[in-house]
C-alpha cells in the first residue's frame, strides 16, 4: 500500500527521498568527521533493524542509512538520540532527530590530533562552528583543513578554513643550518631566504604552512605565542552543474572568533537577499553575491567583526571557472 508523505518535512528532518518507493535514508551528522567508535554499534543496530543492513559513508563525512520505511522514521529518530547527545548536536526536542538539514555537516581533515603537518585542532574548531550555526535551513557548506596542503579540499565549499602557523623566530637558538630555507623552498613557497647566513622570512609571501617549525632541529622556529591560532578564510567555492569554481582568499591570518562571526553574518545576508522562488527554496550563496555585488556582501560579512592586527582582507574578489549561463 502506498503512503502519502510530506517530502519537504522529511528532508528537513534529515531524511532523503530515495529511488525505492516507500523507503527513505537517514542522514547522520558527524561534525568534523569524528565520533567515538562505540557509536558505530548504534548505527549498526539501526541499519540492520530498520534499514537494509548497509551504511553509506557520505562525501561530507557523515553516514546514510538507506532502506528505512517511512513509518519507521519516528523510531529511527529515537534510536539516534544517544549519538546526537554524545556529539552534542543542537536539537529543538529530544527524540525527534535533526531539526534541519539545510546547513550541511561541517567537514574537517584529521588535524593536529594526529597529523604532524596540522596547524590546529580541526575537529575541535569544527565542533565550535557546528554549535554556532546548526540548526539552520539555509544551504551552507563549511570545511576545515589543518594546513595549506588542503587535504579536505576546502576551496570547494562556501567557507574554507585553512590552518596557518604564524612562525616565531628565536635568533638565539638558530645555528644557521639552513634547514628552514631548504624545506620552505622544496616543499612550500620559498618564503625564507638566507641573508648573511641568517634566515629571513618574507611576511607577505608566507602561507603559514609550518614547514620551518617542523624541520628546524633547534626549535628556533615555533608556532607563535601561546595558543593564538590563525587561519586563511576562503569564500564560495562550489561544484554543481552551473559555473563550478574554487573558493577565493578573503582573509589571511584570521582568528576563530572572527570566522564564526563572519559565517553568522552571512546567514543574515542570505536571509535578506535569497531568491525565495529558487527551486526548493535553495540558492547558492555565490549566486547571491554575484547578484548583489561583492562589496555589499563584504559590508554584511564584516559587521561587528574585530580582526587581529595582522589580518589581511582581500578586496575586491573575483571568482573564475567555466560558465554555462
């Protein structure tokens, strides 16, 4: 027997319309791509009891459980509650699953919890962003990567957050071994040169990769003062049918508080200018910026934002890519 279903409500509750009649798939948020291994047994139980016995790892580091009957959606939402609580995902009512699906799962590389090249804790920052922006029905994509290697491909997202190291140099520790110059030249952008047998860093050219810190045998180069973290923020990369493009640099040497505020300000901007007649009520932020102009977006984005003194804001911004319109 066929069952009528409100597909708009279904999708907002983070279920997917599938090709199999009467069946749906539950989309599981995993902020930063990290979860305790013990929660896998919860997902296994849901998949085997209410789904078709399979789990799909999505491109956004979450899971999908396909093969769920429409009638079982409330029960599946109840079963997901331990996972939602453990990952501290915001809810409007316990036991009802996810209250929105527009803002996609915040993705991240493994960061400095594991990777020696990671300049910061990507999972920790992803969790902070998740708490600040979810739930929301607007279609935002945020991704974090620990260093300029960009293993997480963040330039293909609305907000790409690239970890940076603001190197601090202690000349009293330096023995002029030239390791920092060699690795910056071979593995990065050659921002360090030797002047009178001492390393000199080109501040404008430096991308904050941390190769000098990793490879200095004397710890003459360190990752700056205290716990101060800095980032490169890129804007409005995208894939899709029309005009795919990479995100462009917006701010270099940004801090966490400023990035979160800019993302929240962007929600206000989109709410003001989005095309309400767009298919399914969704319009990519980049198309809105193309319509209003970048300077209008910048005015909204930087409202009440206090950037660090070393931050560099790029303006104007132009995006490149194939155009089919």
